[in-house]
């Protein structure tokens, strides 16, 4: 995995595709949590596959894609690559996630880092992670 700075920050939370899309819609929840995480010298992990899917879902929304591009440059964000070391390990989650690669990558990262899994779709991961690890982001803005 590639992190923006050395040494690698502690990953305290992992954003799934739905949390990324919430941020791209301009909802404040992720930004508020990011401030708290970064103030604690930790980071939020953004799985590269979830970022890709969020971009695909935003192809017709230039503003949303700009927000996604901005997010990955912010302090307290670490993009979690899927590379030759991590791909074989993350693959173990794919069958349980019914072949959903972005979800598998995000769940795997949450497990590895023992991090909170941030999502607007908790029902999609309730069988994949313990309830205390799933942090629900409201689907609507505050």
C-alpha cells in the first residue's frame, strides 16, 4: 500500500464507495470526521478500487469528480493501493462480498487496519464485519 508520507500513518477509518459518493455530493459528514482523525495524527484509508468506482459513478458530474480528486490530496487521507502484495490477501474477501471488488477491498482494509468502516450502506457489510466496526454515514446531508 502506498501512503502519502513516511512513516505510514495509522489508518483509523476506511471509506467505502458510498462514503466517497456522500463526500462527492458535498455532504459534510466525511469532512467532519476527517478533521478529528487528522488531528489525532491518523488517517482515513481510501481503497483505490472504491475510489475508481466512485469516479465511474460520477462520470457525468464534474463537480463530484473534482471533490473526489481534492479528497485524496487532503492531510489525513491515505489512498490504499491494490498491488501485488495486497491483491492476493484481499482476494479472500471477494467471495463473501459476492464478487464486489471495491467493497471487498474496503472490507479487507478495515479488517487489516482494525479500522472503522464508513458507509451509507451498512446492510451491505453486516455479514462481513462486526457491528462495532461499521460506522454509518447519513445518506443525506446534515
